[in-house]
């Protein structure tokens, strides 16, 4: 996966709680190949009406937010099924960071596994950020994983926490296997020492 260090992008306020994985990518698209069209399935049924026309009322259809690559959402983002496609469709649309008061547990893990940073901030701070973005359409947010901060145009620096091991993996762009392989010399050294100290194990 692509490492995540610092990411600055237009941010969109998604004032919806309990965004589930079927909202992110409806089930009928799950069999579609992950090709250049995949990102277009993101929020498909929220973005389009029954006739396939774009809904003017949906935030990502507004001109100021069409290039957004960061979402500031409501609580329990990514709840519902465990489909990893919910992260794929965000990533293939260019989103590398989601900010919310809370996330579905499986979605949270899938996001980190694929290079998308889910940032948990207090609900009051998410409301502040969405209000700032509403008042300043097209404004950017910077998510800095090195310093574990979120900075917006309102001048306030907001801090977030992330498990140190997950942070290291995202900073280096390594999944569990890749991170394990970085310890390969130490693993091999241990195995050789362990075998030498217990020769009877080979019998």
C-alpha cells in the first residue's frame, strides 16, 4: 500500500451518522471488476436519483466538493457488513482520510490495511470542522500522521491518537506480512539459536 505521512486535500462535510458499507458501495456493484470505473460506485445511490441523474442535494455533487479527498463525517462511519470493497471504492475515488467521531470496527481495520487513515476526533470537533467546511466551500484540511494532528483553515490544531503499530505500518506502507519481513534477520537469528539450544527437536 502507499505510505501515509502528510495529506492535504479539499475536505467535504458529510453530515450523516451511521454511514454503512452499503451506502459506500451498494451490494450490486460488489461483483464489478476493480477497474478505472470502480471509484464511480462510491455513494452511488446517494449521489443519483432513481433515473440515474446526479442529486444536487448531495454534498459530493456540489461544485466546491467534487475534488474532495477527505471526508468529515458523523459517528459510526463504515458500519454494517465487513466488505473490504467499501475501502477500495473510497481509495479508488482518491480519498485517503476519513474523519469521524467513531467507526465500524471492521471498516476501521480494513481502512488501515489499505492505506486510508481513519481519524477519530471528538464529536464536538467534527461538528466544528463540518461547520468550517460549510462556511468555506472548497477549503482544505491537512492530516499529519507524523505529528498526529489535523489542521484546518480555522487555525485550530486538533490531535488524534492511533495505535503505535498501526501508525508505523501506515507510515511505512507495510501490511502485517511486509512489517514482519522487516524483522526477518532477527527472526532467522532466533530460529538458529533456538534450534542450536534444543537439538533434540530435530529428532
